[in-house]
C-alpha cells in the first residue's frame, strides 16, 4: 500500500503537479478497495466483541466439558477497542458503528482517511469543524456519493444520527508516530489526517465535551513502522539498514507506547468507577 501511494505521488511530481485522470482513477479505486477492507475488519471486530459478551452470559459446551467458564467473569462494561495503522482505522470504524459496545478507543498511528464513508462522516462531522479554518470533505477521493447513499449507506446514515454523539462520548486515545510529511510524501501523509485530528482535539471536539480524558499526542522521534512488532522481531542494525526503523530503538518506542496506552486505560477504568 505504501509503495503504491509513493509511486502515485512520484508520478504526479514527474508531471510537475499535473495529474492525469487515469492516475486519479487508479488511485481512487485503490483507496476504495482499502476502505472496503477496513469495513470488513471492523465487522470482524464487532463479531469478536459480541462473542466475548456472549461468553460472559453463556457457557460454551466444549469449554464447559473442561471445567472452563467465563460467565460473569468478564468486565463487559469496560471494553476498549484498539488497533494500529489500518487496524487503528478498523477499531475507530467499529466504534462508530456500535459505540454502545465500547468504553474507549485506542488507535496507534491510524490511517483514518481509509475508513469507510459512514465512519468518516461520524468521525469528522461537519459541526466538529465549525469555527475552524479546516474542513473535511471526504478525504482522498472524497465520498463515493456526495449527495446520495447506497442502500447500505442509507441504513448506516439513519443509524448515524443516533450514534454520532454517542461515538464522540467515548474517550479516545490517538497516538501518532513522529514521521513527518517530507518523509512520507504528501499523498501518503494525508491518510492519517493529523491536522484535522489535532485541530479537533485542541478545540475540545474529540471525545466527551465534559470530564474527558481523551488524548492525542506523538511518540517523538519514532516512525510508523516502529508501531508494529515487526521492528522488534528484526535485529535493530538490520532494521535501520533497510529503513524499517529510525534512529531510536523500536523497543523504547514500544515501551513509550505501552506507557501512554496503559495510563489511558487505567484512567478510563477510574472514570467508570466514579
């Protein structure tokens, strides 16, 4: 995916900023395919969550035969949904569809522009940018249909009016790498929508309006790849040689990420006990 977008960006640069309709169409098709993938992953996350909730209510015969039961043993009122990169987009998407299932959302360097249309409409509600210099009009390629909805979108749009405020009532942790636009390239950098997210956070438009512990911050000196466990499984000298990691140790990055995440989840738990 990264190579595809970087290639797209270099082709535009080669044409001195002039982008052919064929290039735009090819890129838009790829973005739509990724958004469908995120939608599918979000559905899987929701199915897993509902299965966990069922485990708290009913015994599974195979486990019951082994004397294992989770009935009333899970804290189903404090479920966090989490993910990284495309997984982060999937986690946020799942929370926009069923905010009633979760107490909080954790997303590490999430590619939010790759969420499906309905999730982006909820995450980046127009009213969240009232009084801001920024606007969100669907991101890369825009919405598939600006004024119309497919049958699937219509169903979600109806639900959206009932869940938009509920999603934004969840506490949210968005943790970003410090990889800069000049390192990513303009087109790849845009999928993270950092400017929009930090603008929402600064103006109190991310998470609950009151008693919020939502946070949006960086792991300074880190790069996107370090947010996955691939870097920790690769010898640091080799990871640096092939550009898989940056100057800092990926293990230090992981420890800092864990610190931010654990602190956030502990604060969510305390808040729910008050």
